[in-house]
C-alpha cells in the first residue's frame, strides 16, 4: 500500500511539473521587465550623480563601468542604455564622455558592441563635436581595444564622406600623439592619407603637417614620409609641391628643415623639378626667412652640378627679403659672386666655395645658429685635419674623435649613436636606435632603404660640425689606395702611419680594439667604424681594420661588427 501511495504521489508531482514551468514562463516577461528597470535605474543614478558633480573623473568612470558590468541583461539592452545616456540632451559633456569611456572599459560588452557604440556616436548628426572628439580620444587610449580596432575606427572616420574635415584632422592628431599605437601604424596611416586618391588636399596637408610637428616622431620617419610623398607616382606635381612646402614650413628645427629639403630634392627626377620644388617653397605664404635660408643651405649639397647649383642659389637669393643692413649686404655679395661667374671673371667652383662661407654669415645675420649643409649639428669642438693630397680632395682628421693627441685612443661609440659611452654600456639592450627588441631599429632597418648614416646620426658631424663625417667604405679605400703603411712610434706610442704617396704627409693609427658589453676585443688591431651598414644584415655595420701580422701590415675594409659594440671614429673633412 505504501508503494502504491508513493507511486501515486510521484505521478502527481510529474503531472504538476509542466504547470510550474508554465507558470515560470508566464511570469518571465514581468520579471525581465523588472530586472531591466532596476538595471537602467542603477545606471541612470550613476549618470545623475555625475551630472550633479557628486562623481568625477576616474571614480565616475569606474562606477559606470561597474553598473554596466552588473547589468544582468543582453548586449542590446546594455548598449541601448549607454546610447540613451549619450544622446540625452540634459546630460553634461563630462557625463557623456564618462559613459563612453566606461563602456569601452566594460568587461561584459563585446568588442563588436563597443565598436558599434563608438561608430554610432561619431556618425550621429545629433552628437556634438566635443562628444565625438572625446569618443575618439577615449578609443585610441583604451587598453581594451586592439590596435586593429583603433585603426579601423580612424580609417572609417577619415574615409567617410559625411565626416567633417575638423573631425578627420582631430582623429589624425589623436592617432599621431597616441602612446598606444606603434610608430609603424602611425606612419602607415599618414602615408595612406597622403597617397589616397580620394582624400581631399586639405586633409593630406593636415596629415603631413601633424606628422612634421609631432616631437615623438623621429626625423628619419618624417623624412621617409616626405620621400614617399615625392616619389608617389599617383600624386600629381602640384600636390607634391603643396605637401613639400607644408612639410618644410611645419618642421620646427632648422637642422631638420635642411634634411627635409635635401631629401625632397634628392628624390625628384631632374633639375627642372628640383628648381620648381625650391620655388614652390619660396613662394608659399607660410614660408619664413628660416625656411628660405634652409633652402639656400641645402642646395649646396642637394644639387651637384655647378651650373644648376648656382642657378638655384640665385633663385633663393632673389626671393630673400631685406632683413637687416648686414643681411642685405651679404645678399649683395652673393649676388656679385653669381654675376662674376656669369661674366667669366670667377670660376663656378671658386664662387660656390665663397658662397658657402657667405651662407654661414647670412644665417648668423638672420639669427640662425647651428645646422649645416648636410643637416649636421652645431660644432662643439674643433679638429685638425691632414691634407694627404687625395684625388677627392677630402682630408682626414689628425686623431681619433675625442682623443687628446694623435697618439691617444679616442672615445668609443656604437654605430649610429652621437654620444660616447663607457665600457659596460655597449650592449644590445642599451643600443640607442632600438625600437623594440634587438633587431627592431628606428632606422637603417632595411625597409627604409638607408644604407649609410644620415648626418644627424653621425657622431663626427655632431661634435665637429657639418663639414666633418664618419668615412664611408669608398672613402677608406681611397685612403688605403693612396697611402703606404709604415710601422712607427709617435710620442712613445707604437702604431702605424699611413703615408701619402702623393705629398708624403701622414696620419697615425694606434691599436684601439673594440668593446662589447664589459669586455675588450682585438686590442692588437686598429678598428674604426665606417658610415656603411653591412649589406647582408642590418644588425651589423662595416668597419675598417689596420693591423700587423708577422712582418706585414694589413689595411683592410670588408670587416663588420654588431652595431651596439664600441669603436673609435676617424673623421674626414670635406
């Protein structure tokens, strides 16, 4: 009997179960509605507290993020509550921006939902410009958004036909300044805008101006942008000239202006285009006296043929204003030199040499200090050179860079660094041109096409001025081919003299070795850096070596060493 009762009870319970489930299902909409109301009310209370000033800054954002994450609702419900808060006319700007930033940080919102929110806010006609700008800034600095998502957002803003130019420029500026974006991503963005066939000229000019003014962007990257813009075959000539002018006038540092102009001139196909580029910068309303002097100085090295060089110099001189009496007198002296060449009373070469000196006087009279014809810095010391009568006319320093006398060792440098370092500091981790792990370099990384040191990475130029340089392999070969190596002692220091076969003058080399980490290597050799990157591996650069083996003296190029190691430098002058 007990068994039967149990069976009957079980059957009754089973029959009752669908009714319980049905009752639950019927009540569900009401419970869901109550839950939504509670959720939205909690979220709304936080927004009201921000509007009233009770919550501010990070505290406000954290409270909102917590409210969003605690919503027991689907993505659409959460998103709608956020959108309503952003669109509400009574909410303050601070509240709206806090809501956006909290949504980006929320852990329970999907990446898709976050991106839909941001794109919706930016695209909405009713959203204020301030709210849109705040949304862009919040998105770019957010750690919860991927780089790809950020770049997609920026490209959407830039590519949208209905987006205001002001907002597009703001997006570019935010991206360029962002610490959360890699330099490569920033440069790709600027280049894409410049090269785009659909971007308005105003946007292209704003993009290159932003890049040129940004201090966190290395000069090498700025020059690479200019080079790409000048070389881009899809960009018409007038646009290229506008881009060049904007770049030159936007770069704040005089030395950097020189490098920018030289880069541009070296990447145009012919002299007519070079002259047109110069005249475009000269005629621009934003072109300053500093820009014009930078043009004048850069011509000296950027244009090689003497006649063309003089004609370009004349174009700049004619465009220079009468700044002061001293300035005007120097201008007149340069004009007289140009006329003397035309009259046949002075050679082109002699005039160019004299004008080079006059340009330095013009710079001083115009209040410009530093710089150099190849973009080098202001000299901090002097160096005596020796004329070996070499065919090129180049002259070699009497001693190593940083040495007290010709018989001493010099300072030790890593390749491409302009400040000397001590033993223990020559490690891969402490290498100054790193942009990430070892092998990830800011420049001379293979992709930029640069195979020799630029002037701003040349320690000899930095310390001695724009006429001094670290020698290239070709220049070292000229030295070796025109000199005889002899073993001598100078001031009690044994070493090797390279004696000119042309005029019998000589320069002295003592053994100096190489530093790696905290150890010395090859102390029985003279090792010096060249300006050349090794052709097969961007992690190493070329050195030259002078050493004795047995009764023979060897003078050799073709050696190479890791860029982070320490070597002496033997500058040349020209």
